[in-house]
C-alpha cells in the first residue's frame, strides 16, 4: 500500500483542473506542503507535470491579476 500522496490528485479530487478555483488550489497546496514539511504526511516524489504545474499555474494567474490591479492603482495616482 502506497501511503504517499500525489499533490495534484489530492487537490483535484477527480475534477478537471479548470473546475478548481485558484484560491482552493493555493489554500489546499499550502496546507499539504506544510503537513509534508512537518512530517505529518508523505508525498510522492514531485514531478512538474503532475505536482507543481497545478500550483504554478494558479500562482501565475494570481500574479497576473495582482499586476493588473497594481497597474490600475498606479494609473489612478498619476497627475
């Protein structure tokens, strides 16, 4: 029996990645990473295509959103 979790499968729970909100991906992955670092759970050896790609995509979307918001704020502050 393999007691190691697959990060992406654990977050997706059988859903398509497009159906999982970024907030859920980031919150769940943060908790899984913290549990892994504290030794509370074990995860499979990471592979970009099935572990980190999901988290990286959510982070990239979040960065793009924040950059857009920052640009709007900066535009409103120009004289």
